[in-house]
C-alpha cells in the first residue's frame, strides 16, 4: 500500500533522448515519481515509434505508437517539436530554465552548437542537473563518434569475450550496455540531485556506453596490468572463464547452468553421485577443471541425463546448495511464477496496441510500490499542456507554433482544443 507521494514528486525532467540508454535513465526517474517531459524531434519523434510491434488493427496501423516505444517511454509526457527551427530551440531553452534535470543523448557537440550546451544552460539555470549520454563521453579521441550499444561493447573489450573459442565473436541478444548505461546515469543524476539539495549547485553528468561496458570486467583489468600484457582474457564459450561451472546439456535442447567453485566442488560431486571425481587428477583443482573443461562437461552431462527430468536434476543440485538454474528461453522466463509474482514481468494495456507484457521495475521500494497502470503518450500528446503549464503560452501562440511547423502531433489526437 502506498504511504505517500513518490520520492521524486515535484521534480521535472526534460528528456531529449532516443532508443534505449537515455530513455531508460529518464524512465527510471519517471517510475520514481518525477514529471518527465520527453522532447521528440520532428517529423517522426523517437525512432522507436516505428520499431517494435505496431497496432494490428488496420484502422489504426499508422498511429505513432509501438511496443518498443511504450516499453522505453511509458510514464512520460510527449512534447514534439522541430529542434532545427530557432523557435523550437528557444522553447527548449525556456523549458530548461524551468526543470530540475535535463537528459540528452546527442553526439557530443550537437547540443552546444544549438545553443543548448552545459555552459549555456547552466548560466540560464544554475540549479540544473544536465546529463549527457553518448557512446564515448564528452572528452577523449573517440568522443565525436556516434554509436550504439554494440559499438560500445566492441571498444570496451567485451565483444571479444563473447562466443566460442576459435569462433567469431557472438552478438549479445539484449541491450545490456544501453540499459546498464541508462541505469548508471540515473544513479549519478540522483546523486547530483542530493548534492544540489545540500548546496543549491547544479551539476553536469557525463555518461558513456564504453565506460559502462568497461566497468563490467569483474577482475581481469588488474591481472592484465600486473602481468604486463602476458595475460589476455579469452573466449570461454559455455564455460565460466575461471573454471567454476558453465552451461551443461541435460537432454536434447534442455540446458542447465551451474556454478561450482572450490567450496562447492564436493557438493556437486555428492549431488550427482560421483565421489570418484574428488580423486580424479583431471578435476583436483579449479585450474585442472578449467583445463579439462570438456572432459568434465561430458561427465556432468552423463550424470545429469540419469535424472528423470531437468527439474529433478536441478532439485538434486539445490539440495546440496549448488547454485543452479534451468536455462530458460524468454517465453519460459516470462511465464515463470516467480517473475510474475514480483512484477518482473508487467502486463500493460494500450488503447491502440492492446494488452502485452513489458519488463517491470528492476528494484522494489517499500514506500512506493510500482505503478499498476501505465500509459505511453502519442506523439505530441502533451504539447499544449506542457507549454501552458510551464511557459504560460496562450492558445493563439501555441496555434501559431503549429502553423509554423514548430510543433507537431499525432493526427489521431484529433483537432486541437480551440483550433
């Protein structure tokens, strides 16, 4: 039960981002109660509006809505304008003077050339917290490069570790870096907000995909340094790189992932009724188990296949407290009762898209449970309300902005009130 207003009630955010990283940062703030105004660029708005699943009903197939956009931008307002026009840039400047946080995702230099860089906006609003999210950050030799999640992974030395030894690097199937960068940026923005509450001082946050990806190297970076380049991490395929476990076939296309470091090695042997492994010289140490990974995998898989079901094999390992899980496909994960009960999988309903699932809030807060009813705006749905509420623009002035092409909106919204 909710015990009060959301934590960020009363704070306003201007979100000038697209795709995943920036929208994730802003969406997290929206989930926590902030009023997030998503600035979408004419003519098409956020490019994910044309991606993902679109409405199946032919009568509304041209609506500016998609499941991709909904997932990344629910709980926000949409202000759609042409930033190429001087009046569009002037509106953003005026809004920046009224908000607490501005998040942008352009290639470094774009905002400054538009008169919307940190130096300009900080003078206009000294309490502003501005967060820039880019591939490589605002400084350094790569800073002017545009890029996406997988480009960051490649530069950070992560892509080289994905896949089977001797085979091409594998492509990860989810936007790990984009999402991680967005979450990291959100944490930094909140820290800057606490700093501002204590000092009254705004702050600039520089978040980069490459930096976020590089941060995921759990222990290899010092090792490379201390061994003076003699050590280079290699692809380990389905096995844990340290030899403590990996992915093992149960039967057919059913797989199990288990972790058995040194302190769990005896428990693994007990669970699979294989005491002879403890004396086998190939498996005596983690180092030997890593070197002889294929032989160990064959032994583990032979024992796993003795169980009547994958569930029975997992249960036997769990009884010995061996960390283990069935490797679920996405459909199985979405149907799992644990993910459903925690709201990890969240069902939403859109008037154009119908009912579908999206990921839920990744953290749970005792004082403010996640919203049960979510909405994503149509393109430009909140133009009038935002400009009236924040800038006190009159109806005629807003109507003029539409006539000049500064403002756009989804025709499904119908004629403007008073037009």
